[in-house]
């Protein structure tokens, strides 16, 4: 979906296909047929943006077979779909029964991550619509926090600088500008937007502004970041925001109450990590997963808890829980509500539909498509309320 900002620029809205993960090219093509096109039809649009997730096997098939890549582009066009952004965070296995810590491997200290992301950039340069010259790829925020030392930081910094050089060469060759966006996430070496400023400034000193930050509004909220402070600090530091992911975290206002803990326990599931945080006078406190927070006294209970569980935008959980949708709204206002957009690529990323408590999960493809369409409708309404105009 495309929108015209009051300044005349185009803002793109998509949804991320990691919600129906596929590891192979055949699986990706099936996604387009079984999920993405039905969502577009529900929205009544001739064109729908998707944030494509290409696992390592699918990416390898495309990078080694130009005919397959042309075929994918043709399939996107036939189904009324367009790609301006890729989710390059998960490398493989995102549909596994247990993902947890595996999603952070390989990290930016491993040459495999550099190779994979370079391949994604080359693929995206070909998949971009003819009238679009800029693409974005979100990626993990360097690495999980442990084990990580200065030598690991130096290796990651070198890899990102090398990637920026490759992206410069790719633009010279194709005329397409691909930018990379590190996505702060709780528990990682870059957990917050403020954590990103130092590493990205160091990279920019050598490689320019090719690499910036992806603001995921679920992650931002989970770490209790204030959108105004976060965006202002990034602007002051000269850190670009090539992409933002529109998502909402799980919020518990009174975690000391038995009924609240019972409600939270329904969201503690075995597939994904649900890092949980609370804000105290001494600073942020947290656990790596929701079940750890609920066991014993791992977290103080005198202040609200937030868990990294992507809640469908249009459907907050029933009381006594809620979602952090207001943080998303505040962040979106600061990113695209001003005289010029600070980012032009927005992606709804609720990958947890099948990890929701059983009663809340979609029971079939039809219900899933309905839910994704409802999320995009809410996001569209937020954008038009900010003065953006939806384009055909």
C-alpha cells in the first residue's frame, strides 16, 4: 500500500510474510498464492506491499538461478504484490516448533550473516518495482548479548562496513539504493535505540549513512522507551531510520494480582522468546522469557510489566491485560506525522498469530487473512489520520 505524504513523498506500508514462514522458494510462491493475494483482495486494493522474508535456502535458490528470480518477480506482479523491503533478521528455521535463541544466529560476527545479507540486497535490487529506487532490509541488532566482547564488536563493525561498501557498489551497478536497518531488541547487544547510537556512529564514520536503525514499536515499548526521546536522540545523532515495524507488545498494569499472572501465563508458549521488562527506580529490569518472569520473584511486581509478544494491532487481549498500541501511535506520529517523513518504509509485523493462546488463534487461512487485513486497515487509518493520502 502506498501513501502520499503532505511533502509529496511516497510512504510504503506492507506486512511481513514471516507470519507464514517458508524455507524454500516453492514455499514462498505458495505464500503469495495462499496468503498474500487473499489479504490484498480483502482490502480491495489492486496493489499490496509485502515485507518478504527469504530464508537461506530460498535466497540461495534465487541468487543462483536468475530465471527463478525473474519468475518470482513475475509472480509478484501477477498477484498484485510489491516488495520494497525484506525482513533479513531470521536466517532459517523461523517456522520451527522452538525458535527461541536460534533466531539470533548467525550474528554479525559470523561471515555467513554478511554473505546472506549481501545476497538479500542483490535480490531486492531486482525485486523492487520499476518506479521505486530505494529498498530496505531489517536485520538483527549485531548479536545476542552473551557471549560478546570487544573483539566480537570489532568483527561486527568490520562486517557492517564491508556490507555498506558492497551496497554502494550495488547502487552504482543497478541504480537501486538498498539500506540496512538494525532492529534493536530486548536482550541483544543493541536492546534500545540509545544503544544503537554508538555502534552506528562508529560504522557511519567509515561507511556513511548506508546503515541505520529499524524501529520496532513492540521492542520499543517492551523496553519502556519514550518515542519522543528515542526519535529525538536518533535525529540529533544523525542516525537514519530506513524502516519501522508496526507492532504492539503485551502490557500488564498490575502484575502482582493473581488474575493478571494467570492471564499472562496463557501467553507463555514454547516457540518464541518473550523477553519481559519492568521499569524500576534503579532502571530497567528484565528476564529473557515470560515464564521466567512468572516463576518465583524474578521481577519486581510493583510496576507494570511488558512482554515481547507481538499482539495483533486491531485486537488487544481481554482485561486485565492490554497492548501497547498507544506507543505505536505515538511513534508513528513522530516518524511520519511531521513536515517530512523520517522513514518511508513501514511494515506490520505480527508473526505470532499461531503462538497466541488457543482461543485467540485463527483456525484457518480465511481467519488469518481476515486478521492481517484488519491490522493493515488499522495502520492505514492511522496514516490517513496523520494527513497521508492512500494511493491507488
